[in-house]
């Protein structure tokens, strides 16, 4: 039988709140937006008033670490589950302000009706109604006199007994003496076990992640600036989505606005770049992997705790160095030059839209490569080539899809061991081999998913080659995609429907081509044998029905650039034969595109 690795200790709410205010237990979520609806705060108080259980809190005491003088330091307890509940109690009972989604400090006021014994979120109607105590936090102040509050209430509400009101308000105040069970995890537990426990518990209905645990660990440390570092990560990810958020920071967090972190991120206020809007998880993963040459976030938690992986002890010097390294990694992530040059590299690969990239981890590890290469002194031209190649290789192979940690960890260690350039070339050459280009890729193009990475790669290939849209003479594919041009079915959808085809057949991506709306409308539902015959006539000086192409040379050139079988000009192909032929042409174009990404010859 296994030994129980935790203890359960019931504690009065009053005691728990006093621990928080005295900084004896850390609640990292206080520094982040409060995610509960105010009605949930009301419901929590109502449950406590009625004596209902409100669940356990889970706390973990940081492992004891060795100080520089050789002595041992007892770590601070971190509340790893129940953060929202305790924050709600601090807001409702102590009047502590919370941070809303705009990072503004607000007060949540919960009103109480002594006669109806009912809690409600204070609003303008309640504030005008003398039957309500507008803010129960007033009852919990040390100077609060319930006799006086009861007397004033009965004076304002005729026919109400003062003793009845006093007894009811006293029961409200006794909420602070309700006990809540605290599950204290044994401080001797290793980081891996605590991480697993953390991930298994739920908070506000959402499963917690290793990144959440790492963020909690960061925020709980004030000795090495973890609380400010966490704000930097949160604020940058928020500012990347909403440039106007800079004004909120300047207004509501002047202390942070004076830090070097803010100086590194405020450039975001002047950009509308949306190709890469990193979340706090993305920032942590990229900064940690590029800076520490590891990728498992539970290793980050261990290092921030001072873990010595060789001796399996915890040392203050390691914790201090780990916080400094992570801070530097976040600074490099936020650096305007780094970020903008990386985005330029991504765009230079032809991937111009977030929808073309798909998995965020695709771009995350590409940024890891860029930052790691910059840190280790890789030449700029070689690094740019490597980022482009890796990005497109990952798109085509699904290398970054799913749980990225194992693959990230393998790849960053490989780059460390044999060198970034050599590793990138080795992986791309072995993955995108002759079998991939000639067999696997054409087979993979047999899909009807418009979100397919292979369709994205084909569009990127056209953007990279500055191709014109189908039957366009001036408007390129990039402009059509950015300005919402049409995706035309080469064999029109309704035409195929009449022949009995279903969506998986007529929506094959090999039946797609990017074109102008007016060209798409002009072709309509005509069968290919008719409109391609008309196109052949148009290219020979006949009536211009579709676009502005006037010569056969321009028509054939346009069909080549759109990977279209030129044989369509000689008569309609059987649909399945057309798909097979076009998949090969699309695969060839994607291969040529990938080969064009390497601008530098390497011996």
C-alpha cells in the first residue's frame, strides 16, 4: 500500500484569508484577470451561509532549498487549486479589489437582504433599496458594530425587529469561521508528481496545464522578480491581440510601466500584426526551449524551484539563475527586432495568413529556432533559410501537431548536440525524401478539407512565386487571399452534383483554384469541356469571356502557375483522372517551392 503523500487540515476561512494578506500563502491568480462571473461570488457566499460544502483547497509548499551558506530554507506555500474561490472570498469579505479582463481594478460588491436572507450582486436598484445591506464586506471590518448596523437598518425599514436583524447579520459574519479543508501536499514530493497533481485538478471548469503551473510558480516568487515577470508574459500576450491595451497598463499599473519589460513590449501598441499572436503558454514554451535547451515545462518548474538534476536536491543558486535565464528568454521573445525579423522570415516563406499556419506550435518552434540561432551565433542568412525550411517541413509533415513537448525536446537537444544547421538539414532531407514528394504528398492531396496543410502549402507556393490568380493578368494570389478572392471549383460543384458526386468528391482540394470573384461568377456551373473550349478560343483572339488573357502563351503560362493540366484545353478529362493528374502537378509545385526556400548553398 502506498504512503499517503498529503494531509488534510480544516482551517477557518478567516485564518486562510489572514495567511494570504500576510503573504504566508501565495495565490498567483490575484495578479491575473478574475475569471469568475460575479454571480458565482454571490453563490459561493450563499453556500457558506447555508453551511454547504465548497470543496477543498490544495496547497503545495515549495521544496526546501539549499541557501548559499549551506543552510536550508523552508519554501512558501502555493495554492494550486482553489485560487478563484479564495480570490472571490477576499473580494466579497475583505473588499479586496480584483483585476477584470481589461486589467482594471474593480470592487465586487455583494449585497445581503436580512429579511429575505438572500445574497445578490449589488446594482443600482439594490443601492436605492433600503431593504438591502449594499456591501457585506462592511460587516467584516474590524471596526464594524453589528448593533449599530442593525439599529440603522431597522430605523430605515419600518416593522423590522432589531434583534432579528442582528442575529441574521451575525450569522453572515460567522461565515468567516466556517472551515474549509486544505489538502497540503507533502513538500518532499518531486516536481513531476506535483505537476501531475496540478494538471489533474480543475479550476473554473477548465483543466489546468503545465504552463498554468509554471505561471503560478513564477508569480509566487518575489525574491527574483517572478511576480513582475508573470505580468510581463500576461501583458505581452494581451497587448499582441489588443494594441490599445497599452493605455490600460499606463493607467492602471504605473509601477509595471516603469520596468524594462514594458519598454521591451510597448512597440506592440503601434502595430496591427496578427500573423502570430502568442498566448502565455506560447511565450513560456518558446522562451524556455530556446534559452534552456529543454522543452518539458515541468522541468521549468523544477529549475525555478532550484532543482539540481544531478544530485536531486534543491539549491537557491539554481533557482536564482533559472529566474534570470527565463527573464532573459522572455526579453528576447518580446524584443521588437527579433519578433519583427522572425515574422518577416515567416512571411517570406509565403505563409501570409494565420489560417495557413494552422497549429500554433508550428510557428512556436520556428521562433525557438530563430531565437536559439541568434543566441548561439548562427549567421543570419543561414538562420533565415533554416527557419523557412523547418517551418514548411513541419507544415507538410504535421511535426508540431498535438502535444509538442516530446518533439520539441528531441529537436532542441539535437540542435544543441550536432549544431542547428546540420540538424535542420538532416531532418528535412530525411523527412522530405523522394518517396514523400513522389508518393506520399500526392496521396495526401486527396482530401476535401479546406484546412488541409497541403492546401495551405500550395497557396504559399503560389504566393512565393508571385503567381497570378486563375485567368488573372494583374491580380496575384497573395492579393486575392488577403482580400478574400474566391476559391473556384475547376469542375463546378453543381455540375458534379448533377452527376451524382457528393461533397467529399467535388470539394477535393485538387479541384480548387484561387481566382477573382467576377471570373468565378462568369464560369458559373458550366461543364469544363465548354468553358475550356471558350478559353482556348479566347487565347486565339476570340471573345474575352473570362478575365483579360488574350494569347495562348499567357493562358498556358497561367495554367502552369496554377498547376492545371493543359490537356483540359483539348477536351474534358474524366473527373477522377483530372484529380490524379492535378495532384501530381500540385505536388511538383510544392516541391519546387520548398527547394526555393534555401537561398544559400551549404557544402
